[in-house]
C-alpha cells in the first residue's frame, strides 16, 4: 500500500516546509499515493515536498511545547500544492519548474 506519511526532525520555530525534491521514481513507496491537497497521484511527474505536521505522542508534544527538536509526523505532498498552485510538470521533463518557498509561523 502506498503511503505518503513519514517523520522528520523538526521543532516548532522551524519552517514546516522541507526542501523540494525531484519527481518520484516508480520505485518510490509513495509513487502511487495521492496528494492530500489535490487528490492527484504523487508520482505524476511533479516535484514533491515534505510538510511537518507536528507531534504524534505525548513525549513529542512536550518537546514541541518546550521548543526542542523531535521526530514530527510529516506528509509528502506536491510542492506546487504546498505553495498553493496546481502541480503541473514542465513539458518534456516532468521534474522541472519554479517553486518558491513560503514559510508560515507556528500555528
């Protein structure tokens, strides 16, 4: 079963958005998983990006509250969706495009 849920090292004052990665290869475990923002497969040739969600258990909630590093629950999404645009691969390559980094504050 394809999944786009993982963990990243994170703390509350850091950007939720991770770096932008190239399009997924067919061998990637999340290739057939759907983007939670647009519903299209992550393996559609678009760049992807990890988005930190936050703590999953009580120990990590305490670390989050104290501003310490911890393993945060994260999801893999289309980079364009994270930035609020439609995920459209560059014609001919499927992996190139312009993606800006938006850094919100901690909610």
